[in-house]
């Protein structure tokens, strides 16, 4: 079972920042937090991952709390194409990504 | 484009048919995975291969038979499936599968319908 919890759905206006929270209170010290997204009926797309420090790439920023019990994925300027299911995942064991239900993000005009 | 391709993209088969799903990765990775995504359910890991050796089989029924002839290709052979096996089947690859910092890249999936 996934060890992360996310809100089931969120809305965001186009052009605004989308902030997607994730709770991973049982994460251990050497487990990374990964974020993927899945646009309807397509394969999941890797977004970003982090351990302790905040991370940024061309797609998003990842803010991890100091106690590592939660994180926030930030899409700085959401577009309609960012509408998708967003998954927050903590790596548990060899090769295993355990996907939960994720957050359905809807970006509206 | 993630560098992972899957064929066919859509497949309809009867319960007595035998078919195969194909996955190819162009990323130079050593680990490959099959996942299943049924309607309204999270992705479920089915099989993991590392350096062409199967390292995980998540209690998948024997009517699903994986094959990894080399590190770039992965097959899922299907026979005598049931309608409840209808799902999106996703292939993924990663550098080695052993590290906790080992990003998996997914293909577009094969939408399977079993009649």
C-alpha cells in the first residue's frame, strides 16, 4: 500500500501557481520522494524527485519540509495541459514504485 | 517521448486467444518493468527485470508470462485471459533498479480489452 496521502482533487486557474501537497509521515531517512503525473490513459510522466533539499527543474519545484513528513509540488504557471493526476510516491524497496490514488488537478481557463 | 515504446497501443482479444505485448527502451537502461492499471485503480507492479533476470513477480497469475531477451526488450505473453484482465498495461525502464535514486520512465501503454 502507498504510504503517502494526497487530496483527491484540486482546481487551479490557468497561469496561476498550482501547489500540490503530499503527506509522507512514515518516510524513512534515506527514502526519496518522487512525483509523477498521468494524463488520461497515457503512461505516467516523471516530474521530479528529492530527498531533503528543495529541488527545481524545468517542469516544477519540490519543497520538502525539514522533518521530511510532507512535501509540496509547485507548478509555477499552470496551463490547461497540466490537467492530470499527480502522484506523490516514496520509494519503498527494490525497483518498486507504489502508486496511490493521487490528486486530480484540473486547470481551468 | 520518453524513449520507451510499446506495441500495440490497443488490443482486443478473446479469452482463448494468445497474444503478446512488446516494450522497447532506447535509453540504455538495465531494468524493465510491467505494470497493470485497471479502471479506477492505482497502478500495480507486475514484474521487474534487471539485467534480463526476473527479480520480482508480484503474485501475477500464470496466464501472464513475461520474457526479457535482452536489456532493451520486454514482452508480456498473454493466454486464456479473463474479461477482468482488461486494463492499461504499462512498461517502464530505469538505469538499474537497485538504487533508491533510480527514475523509472514509462511507455504510453497498451489498452487491452478481453472479450
